[in-house]
């Protein structure tokens, strides 16, 4: 029993360290893996369940291993493969611990993940306030002081924490609290009013992170949540509060960010020369050059080791000098997968999302659907499964949640 409590603590630690430094998270994962192996040896009769999702993650890893056979830069390819070790390690952990993964445990893991996101966000805000005070500007949105309350400046205090990646964690934490406040009521042992305040706080945080993607995902997740639940007085209050805060905050962040963007020009122009690029125009250029590269390497790609070198050639071919200087990747995980391992890797990734949504909808697992949707969209604007921060968050929670069936009687009993 004590050993099982240790494993529970390590799983919670893995989730709680995701918003923190990757070193802490990697240590938690390694300790969890060792404990899972020991537990499996000591409890050979314990029930283990293999999920199709595990196979797909491992297959993506294997395809990258095969791609190393035809790479020209083996060292770089190996470094990228190391990041994807989680595609094997985390499914293996969840398989070995199948008998321990109950609703009760999942609720604890989700709770401490949310608390961790809240603590990290408070660190960001306190640091931003201190830096604003230090630079003697009462207006946090004054560009003279670097706007310490938005985007990269907000998360700068924690090294290697990109605001968009942290933003996806915030969105998932927001959905967890909404889900618990209205439907489950077992994750957080706090009053509804406190949950409402936390929801409003995280909503504000989403807009401070200052991203079109996060704003769009926030709106869609709220709509998704609306369709999931029946009319409820508390729910109406929740939606009203979120909409009011969304409208007021978007007037500060989103509208200001639209200045200088000509969507028609940025989407249709194929002149990628020069250095004057909006976020939209730069991404169109990356996608165009990536698709050009894919069309010439459709079946097996160019390998992860040669990805950047080959992209630079196509940036040069299409006169995308800005991309050559910055050495951009494709900023789209579906295109990146195609470049890495060709059509086979792309199809496996697409099928992986199909399984996530199929499993989530059949089992009425709203949290699995939510994180699947967040990453389905996130992958359109970022190569989210290239960074360690993006990989661990996605793989850990999908592999954990795929074991839960919230309509299953056995799991329900364990949740009591």
C-alpha cells in the first residue's frame, strides 16, 4: 500500500512539474518509470491494459528511428529523437500502472496540475508587477517598459517557457475547473464561488498571453462546453462572466494586435522577399515552402536531422530571406511530421487524433476530447511535438485519460 502511495505521488509530481522547469519534470518521469517497473515485477498478476493510442505514439517514435537511417545529420536527428523518448516511456508507464489508474487517481493528478498552473501564473504576474515598478511606469501596457504583462515578457522569468505552450496548459486547466464546477464536483473540494473566481482569473491570463490561437481556442472550448451541458443557473452565470471578461479583454489585446495585418494580402501574396513580416504572412511563407519541400519528398520525407537544412534550401528557392535568417521550422506539426517521415508519419499522427476523439466521445470523456482539440488546433500553428514542453503535456494527459471511462461502474466505484 505504501509503494502504491509512492507511485500516486510520483504521477501527481509528473503532472505538477509540467508547467515548471523541464529538469524537475524529467526527474519525476524517470522516478515514475522506475517505480512502475518495480511495481510490475512485484505485482505480476495485476491487470494491465494496452491501448491503441500507445501503439500510435510508439509508431511515431519508430518511424523517426527509421528516418535516422537516411539522414545526413545523424547527431541532430538523434537529439530530436531523444525528445520523443516520451512517446515510448509514458505509454509504457501507463500500461504497467493500468490497475492503479482509477478515476480517483486521475482527479488527484488533474487537481495538482491545475494548482501548479495557478502557482506558476502567479509567479509570472508578480514578476511582471515587480519589473513594471522597477522601470517606474504605472502603465503596464506602455511599450517603453517592454510590456511586461504580455506574451514572451510575461513568461520570461521561467527559462524555456514559451507563452503559447504555457497557454495550452492554462486552457486545459480552465476546462478542468469548468468541468468540475458544473458536472463532476469531485476534483476540487472548494466552493463554487471560488471555482468561478479561478475561472475568471485563468480567463484573464489567457488574454494576457496575447495570442490569436489561445483566444480562438478559448472561445471554441467555451462553445464546446456550452453544448455539453444542460441549462443551469450556475452555468449561465459562468458563461456570462466569461463572455463579459472576454469582450473587455479582447478590446485591449486582440484588436490592438490586428493593427498592421492585411489578411487578404498576407494570405494571397507569394512574394516572400523583404523583412517586413506580420505573424500571418510569415506563417504563410513557412507553410508554402514546407509544402513545396513535401511535394518533392512525399513518401519518406527528409528525416528530422535534415529538416532545417532542407527547409533553408526551399526558403532560398522561394526568396524567403527572413526565414533563412531566422532558420524557422514549418511551425505546423502536421507539415513537420510529413517532412520528418513522409506520408506515413503524417497519417499516423492524423489517425492518433481520430482515436483520441473516438475514444473520448464513446466513453463520454470530455477531458480527453478537450486536450485532443487543443492540440489538434495547436499543431496547425506550432510544431508542438518538437519541443519537450509540448510533447510531455500532450502524451502524459492523453495516455492517462485514455484509461478513464467515466461511465464505467468499476471506475466509478473506485472514485468514491
